[in-house]
């Protein structure tokens, strides 16, 4: 709460939107990766499918990058409608940098390359 007061809610919203946009722009270039969210007004998080979720989650954890992997139980209607069983949810924090986002995408790229070989 203190960080929000010091930085300002509007500045935080812009930062999260910028990082999420950066992630989306880079992730669409990763072989096999699919961004789940669609539309013009997207949230500050990014949901990805199309990669081996357990391998991707583990590789990100080894790199010190925290993401979540909510299963169908957390959103059965939405996931069933999209034919999804698991996803990687990337939720940048107020202090997430462009470098942090790029490091995450680099891990996704390595996982995609290993999975395709």
C-alpha cells in the first residue's frame, strides 16, 4: 500500500500495462506460445498456453522467475470454453522491469526450442 501511495496508482497502472504489452509483443514470437487474452483493453497480466506448462513452469522457477499455473479448477467455464487444461499466468509486479520481462521471454524461448527438438 505504501508503494502505491508513493508511486501513484496511475503510474503503477501505466508501468504494469507497459510491461504486459512488452511481454505480449515478445511472447507472440515464441514458437508454439499462444496468448490467451484478447481484446483492446487488456489487464496487467499475461496468460500463455501452447507450451509444455510443467516444463515451462519448472524452467521459470529455476531461473528465479515466479509465475502461476492455474489449472482448470480455477476457471472451469472459461478454460472449458477455450479448450484449455492449464496455462502459465504472468503477473508483473510494480517493480518488474523491461529486463525482467525479457529474461522471462528468453526462458520461454529456450523451453520452446527444447520442446521442438
